[in-house]
C-alpha cells in the first residue's frame, strides 16, 4: 500500500467462494490480525493491475538486487518523480530498470499499478512509500502463531 500498511489480498473469483474457502479466509484473516495486517477478499483482479503484477514478479529474485544502485534509486525517488526520466539519471537503463522493478516488487518504491507499466515505465511516477512505526514490513516480521485448524480440516 502507498501508505505503508500491509494488506493480504485474496483474489478468488466470486463463483469459487464456497464454504471451505470462507473457512480458510477466516483463518487467514485471524492470522493477519494477529500480526497487525489487514486481510481482504476481492474478486478477480483488474487486468492491467494483474499484468503489472506479473511483470514485476519477474524481478522478485534477489539477483536483481544491487545495494549501491538501490540506495541511489531510493534517494532519487524520495520525492515523487517520473519513472523513466529518473531511471535514466541513475545510469544505463539495461542496468537500472531491473533493480528499479525489483524495488517496486519489494514495496520499497510505490506507484500507480492500475496503468500499464511496461518495459520502460514511461508516464509513471514513483516514490518511496512513507512507512509509519506501526507498519511492519513483511520481510522483517517474526513468525506469529496461526489459528488452530479443527481436526479433519487440515488437508483441505
């Protein structure tokens, strides 16, 4: 989320929301509440957003991380700036874009993913999201106990 809150979103199509799903969604919601996250169930994702998410998922692997370049990009995007123009200022696009998309995937940069992102990100504005003290990052949380699953429900 742009404001730094953590939200787990289940994109189950409405036609598939059966009793088993409602039970699992309830358990997931309880687990999220236990660690201070929000949980929501929505229908199928909007096509442009889903396409952008698939694109960014291609940059989720740590091999796209580069500490020096990440620090430079986070500094450049401390204030909202145009993606393509600012990325060019950081260096060679072949080197910069994968790191930039990795930062977007990790949530270290934020922008409007309801518009097509594409290879260059032309026309997009990004910024570093401003996290509050009460908004823990998923990668930095310790495990929390999950709600107990009733007998006979474990293998569903």
